[in-house]
C-alpha cells in the first residue's frame, strides 16, 4: 500500500504527521525483534493445536450444559487441553472463577491451612492480593484464618535475596507464591528460567513446599511455562492472555493433581469438586480464545516493544527497556506527573473500538490504596489482553500498558497516547524529529 494513503488513514483518526513519522521510524527499527516474536507465536500455536488434537476436541465439546453440569464433555476436555499444553497433571478452567484475583485466592485458600505460612520471595504482591493475604485487613483474608505471611524483597538490582529467602523458610512455610509479572511496580518481570532457578533454590532447602506462580500476563510469551521449570501450580485469568480476547470470564489453575483437586473442592464443595460446574454456553469461546491466544499475545508483545522504544527515545524511564528480552505483555512507562499519566490513558481510550468517546478519570477502585486511572475500550469488561492502560495516581506516576488483540490496534493506541502528550506539551517535541 502507498505509504501516503496509510498516513492519511492515521491522520483521519487524529494522528499528526509528526507523531506518525516518529512512529514509522521506530517501527522500521524493530523488524528483527518482530520476526523473533513471530517465531515464538508459531511454536506456541503448534503446541496448542497438538494439545487439542491429542484430546480429541470435537463439535460436541461446544454443547451447552446447565444446572449441575454433570458429565460436561467440553469442560472436562478443555481442562485436559490446558493440562497438556502447560505441562500439568490436572487443570481447573471455569467460568465460575470470576477473575485473576479470584483464581489466586482460590489456589491459596485451598492449599493453605490454619497455622501454615505463606512466603513471597519476590517482594510485595499485586495490590488486590494484599486483602486476600491480610496485609491490609479484610473480611475472609488468610490472616483471619490463621495463615501467616512473610515477604522477602528483591535486591536493588532486581535479583533474588537468596540469604533472606533461606532465613525466611521455616517449618511452617507451606506455600511460596511467585508473581511473574511486575504488577504496579517497576521491578523486572521474571523469566521462566529465573523462576526455575528460584524454585530450585527453595526446594533444595524445603522439598515439600508448594511453589505457586501467578502466571498472569505471561502465558505464551515464551516457549515454556513455569510448570516446566519446577512450579507445582500456575494460576491465571482467561480475560488476559489465554482467553485470546474471546473468553468473557473465567480463570484457571494448572499443576499437580492434589493442588488442583484442593482448589476444585474449595470452588464448589467438599465431595463435589470438579464434577459440578456448568459451562453455560461460554465453552466454545474458551476453546476458540485459547486457540487464538498465541497470535493475540504476539500482537500484544509487539505493542509493548513498540511502546518501550517510543517512550525511551523520548527520555521517559521504561521497564523493560527497548532492547530487553520480554517475559510478559506489560510495559511500564514512568511519566513523572499526574498530567502525563492521565494524558497517556486518554490516548489509549481514544484509540479504542468501544467507548472511544469516553474520557477516563481517576477513581477509588476497590482493592487499591490510591486513586487509579484505567483506560480500556474493550469488548469484554476488564479484559487486559485487549488494549488497555492503567496506573495508580501516585509517584512516580507510572502507567502500565498492555494488550491489543492485533498489533495494528496496539500500534494505534501507542501513537494516540503520544499524540495526547504531544498536544499538551508533555513531551520534548525536538526529540520527535
């Protein structure tokens, strides 16, 4: 296509010539990185297809079940697909799991008992888990049930504090939770290799401890998943990576059979476990979303790398930086001011196919300790595999950008975020030349 025609199309959406030209220059420099992502996408796509073929996915798997959901072929087969694809003994993949926080709470509460201790060796967990654990008091927290908590922060360089971890492990330590992604922090995301090294160290000291990985935002980013590196359990949300933008709700737990069974009995009831739980007509979108997930994740990864290079070139701190290897789909950009954070999110919202006319505003969101601004014009409410950005309105005013069901939509969103900053004189315009 003629470059001028394409530029005109972007101009019709509100992207100025200066911003478009700057983005084109950055995109042209990333061809090799994008080719490497495509190779990982292809590998993971074959992995998903192989798991579906092995478990004989058929049209009958898409039938609707209601009520108790006894003998739901589609539900049971999908759980086998997840287990095989992620290298687990068993899986729980359900629409009754409402979100990633619910999935994590379910995994923790089902595998911990009063008197046990939970350890996080990678610092503070994601904000919404603080109330689950009881770091911030809340009804029904682990703390209320007599589960204690210890935390070992990462070193200043992002490395593991091995001596601190050794000292924290004790006879009460039952479960270790490892958050793969950064959450609302500016620490590095953990690669599967680094997770494996950490688990190996922990199990070398206490072999019977359960190692759980919060896998949110990390699925299909690499060729391997944390279960292949020694994790006992991985947990995530279907409205993030593995749902492929089609799952309207849901979460998953994959890993050791006992861990998954414990979670199933907590989700439903002792004595019932995985035998009940109707799929209610969403099962086809679960299958189709999982099938599309590697390609969707690839597009989101390209968007994250594009954003890193755009904003790094303009002098903003970014994590990961423009050349680092990627282990999740999240890109953190430190904008240094509330105005910058708000303008960035306004740009993401303006680029959305849904609710593009809405202006995002900071608000007191449940589970967070400060106002949060969130931008997302999504087909599924809260779906962060779709183009979205959010961040707490507190120093250093970092925004967390993720998603994009296609690379081209992610590209538009990033250009639009820059456009808003450009229009409000929040970037050095000389650097765009």
